[in-house]
């Protein structure tokens, strides 16, 4: 069947470029239609994107993994969006915590103010969080501890958007917040993790005050590269007391401080 199909497929002139990108290019055509296999792959990618948005994050399993990796306290929270449908229709509710979650943080014993509040949110892809968060935290958290940063309890927020981290950090009196969130799925990447860093976060902070590292995943920006870049931004942010559009990535030494191994990428 494949032999017959291959004989009637007209290759695209861009065929040689496919080895350089995961983008859906150079599919070729059969008459006026795309080849059957390309159509099937498109439908599969579309289904994965829908699943990534709709499937709930396994909060309990994620919390257990993070606690095992970091040894830190993990607190499970919820945004003001009561369910997934409301979350998708009301982005504003995903940017703030529910009243119960606010009370949970307020009633939690705090020894002092914190340097950094780490937040994990499902965002628009629970798949991205469940796939990528463990290898990222395996690399990042030991480095943060070694550098002497004090970390608040790690927060996992269901139905959360980027700005919910500002609300969390303000309640913890943290000088900086970093949120790890599932990005909107594309038709070739349903598992992309985004990292957003904000200095002096407060509820109502706007996006120009954030630094973003995007497309963190096995087939995108590697975990060591993402952590290397994030650690640089953290140090510069604390040194200059700012973040966002005023904080540029001015690294000159691109040598990674982490060695990529099979264990790291697994």
C-alpha cells in the first residue's frame, strides 16, 4: 500500500528542509489533496493538542514528585476559576487565587520573607507540566539552594494563568516569583513548558515586567539550556532589582553549567 501511495505522491520543493525543523512543511500532495499519512498525522497532532488543554493535571502525583526532588513543602492551590470551562472563558479568574487558597497561605506558618516563590500551574497544557517539570526541578532547585536563595513552599495551582504567581508571591512576601506553566499547544508541540520570572511581584503586575523562557521540552529548548538561562536572569534581576523589558539576556559565555545526559533528558 505504501509503495502505491509513494508512487502517486508529488514531493514538495522544500523536502530537503524537513530535516531542519519539526514544523509541518513539505508534505507533498496527491492530486489536489495532501497524502493520507500526512492527514493522519495532522489529526493525531490535533487530538494531542485538545487533550493537553482538557486533561486535568494530576496534582497529587506532581506534588509527590516535587517534594521528593526538592525536599521542600508543597502546597496545592486553586485559582478563582472554579472549573476548566470557566478557566477557558474567564482568563481574569485564572490570574488570582480562590478565597480558600488565599486563606491556606495566610494560615501557613512562615518563618520569614523569601527570596523566591516557585509556582507550578497547569496553564493550557497539563501534559507539558507532567512531562517536563521533574527534569527541570532536578537541575534548577539544587542550584538555587547552593547559591543560598531562600525558597517559599512550592505552590501547585490548578486552573492557573501566569499572573497567579504574583498573587502567590505577594502572600508569601517573596522578592521574586518564577512560574512554570503549560503553554498553549501547537500542532507539533503539545508539551511545551513556559517559565516566567518576575521581580518584586504584586497582584496586578503587568506582563512587560516579566522575563519569559519558552518551548522548554525534550524536543525544544533543552532542560540544561533553560536552567542556565534562568539562573543568569535570576542573578541579574536581583543585582539590578528589576525584571521584564529592562532586563536583557546579555550572556557572552554560552557554555552550559549542566552536562546533558541520558538521565537528565529521560
